C-alpha cells in the first residue's frame, strides 16, 4: 500500500491545488485497474504522513473522489474504491515496462486514412515570399474596418447584435452585396440568393456535401486548385480531368465526356484559371452554359480574384449569363482585404441557398455577424470600392516590375506570359532545375515559394509554379529575384 503512495507525484510549483493532484492521480490508478473495485485505501492520516502533506489535504482529495463516485466510505471501516465500478485489467504503474501506448498521440479506435487530405496547409513567415497570389494586407482599409467593427460591437441592442443571427448571414451585408454584385458582375440577384460563408472553401465544401453523392463524376482541369480536388474526393466523387490551354478548359473535351457518361458538376475558375491565370474564352463560356442546361450538371464557378484585372473591364462571370439556374457562384473578401478575415459568399437560386443554409447550420451556426456588418458598412460607403481601384493600380505596377525583373535577371532559367489579371505569374522553369531543391535553398535565404504542382502519386505535373507578386513591394520583389539569381548561378 505504501508503494502506491510513492507513485503519487506532487508538484509544489503547479497551479493545480495539491489535493486535486492527489485526487487525479488516484483516479488514474482506478481507471487503469491498479486500484480495483472494493480495494481499501490508506487512512487519511497514514496517507498524509506518507505524502508529507497536511491531513486536511488528503481529506479534500478523498472527498473529491467520493463526490465523483470513484470512492465510497464505509462507517467504522474506512474508504474504499467504489464497488459498482467494473473490473479492469491492470496496467503497469511503472514507466518503461513495455506499455508504450500514448492515447494523446494515437486513438484506441480505428478510422480510414484519407490520403487526399494529406497536404500541408501552407503559410509563410519568411522575410521574402513569392506566394500563391495573396493580397498585400498593408494596403487594406484596416483602420476603416476597425472603426466599423467597433461601431458594430458597441452600439445597438446587445441582445440582437451579440446573439444568434440568420444562418444565411447578416441581412445588411446580403443586401449591400446583392447591389454590389449586380452593379459589378452583371448579376440579377436579391439577398435571398446569397449565403455568407467563411470563405470560398466553405462554400465549396457545403456545395459538395449538399449536392454530390459517392460515385458522382466531377470534371476539373488537368491542373486544378488542390483545395477543390480535396473537397470533391472527400465527397466520394470521381475526378475526370480535361485539358486546359491558353483559353481555359477545353469545353469540347467536356462535351465528349457528357455524351458517354453522367456528369454531376464542373468546377471552373473562369476569370483567372487556377493555376495558370488564363481566362475562359467567351465562346467556351457560352458552350459551357449550354452543355450544363442540356446535360443537367452543376457549374461551380470559383471567382476568387475577379476584381484584379489589368487591361480593361473584365469578362462577366458565367453566373451573369445563366438563364437556367445551373451555376453556383462563389467569391470572397479574402483577396479584397486579407486572408485573416474569413468572409465569402455563395450566390445561387433561392432554393439552393436555403438548402445550403440548412446544411451550414450543422457545420457552423453562423459567421461573424459583427464583421459581416462592418464589411457591409464599408461596401455601402464605397470604401472597399475605392480601395479596390487603388490596389488594382498598385498590383498592376508590381506585376510590371516583377515581370521585368524576371525577364532581365532570370530569362535563362524561366519562361512566362505576362498575366492580364490576378496576383501571380505562372512560371515555367528550365527542365534542368529541380524545383524541390531550389525552394529548399531559397528558404535558407528567407525566400518562400511553392515547389509546384503534384499529381495524386506525388509526382511533378510540370516544372512550373505560381509566383505571387501582389503581396510584395517592388523593393521586396527585387530582393526575391536577386536571391533566385544567386542560387541559380551558383
């Protein structure tokens, strides 16, 4: 019995009271079967003497376990492990005795592996970055957003503003957003056609969960956004890949597939195809909509950076020409403000939005209503619109600077087309250059960029990658290219 007391470790510097340390360790001994039901514990006086603590401390520990039902007291006899507890096969009390199982690391139950999800979430904390095409948060209207958020936080009926809201999202934002999308994207929607989400990925996940069944066919480009592919595979869909050229997905290949088998959904980034940044040509847009109506498949249009076009007014989204209700249109404020602010939107027919809203309720009851209303205020006051006009000018300048740097200093190693929009340059490297090795060497110089795209077997698809320019100043871009130049010339 005294051996049991020697296994109780008391940490005097711990924030946890000593009596709870004792109680918790005794509880573990009981759970592990080393103190069986009906076992008599030492008296409080004896335990206190062995542990060199005050007797009242042991009394508190015993009382705690008595209250929880782990122990029972028998008048005139002492304190025992409760008799109603099941018999448990004892586990070793001693470390290094062969019991190396750690439930904090490995669960005791089995579950299927999901290799399609086994891709690291990427973010960079390095000094230099040629990322996937992220905005420069230093340009965002953060002061205006902070003031608007503070207003939402402190004014109005607290029961309403700090309570539960509409699962579809803040009504004010949906109203202002409907006007904004109608004006800028040629849509004809009302607030009932909009669901506010925590970004485009959430909208895609909800759509896959709601509208895909295991075995459904989903058509994507040969190169495609990994986050989208992961969602489709998670939904049990079959991925059918079609070629992509300088005018976007080859719609003729989609038509050939539709003639042979049922297609449930087509995923397209029509404005700046991901990852190559090419736009889907007008005739292909018309044909894609016609095929959707003819064969009944859903078009999921991911318009992740519509606002950033550098030549002229951009092509309107597919959703603007959708007369049959086949398009689910999705966008976000991630590129507009910052990835940290998770506010996106799904636009579709009213019955689709109601269905997605019911599903969203069991995933995430609602979004950040205060943030949604703050963004609504910025939209209504024209602040986001003014910011976008300024940022487009800035990003166009950075694109030009970056492309000139690539041409001047790295023309022997890379090939690229100057993008007409977006925030990244699709860059092909010389076949002799190992992108994995290059990225690792760059990281040692505080420069981050992606090693490119891999297929399901992890093999390189092309010796190419996206080099994001928007989040860096011209001086920072010059530093990035200089690091690459030195590595490649070494």
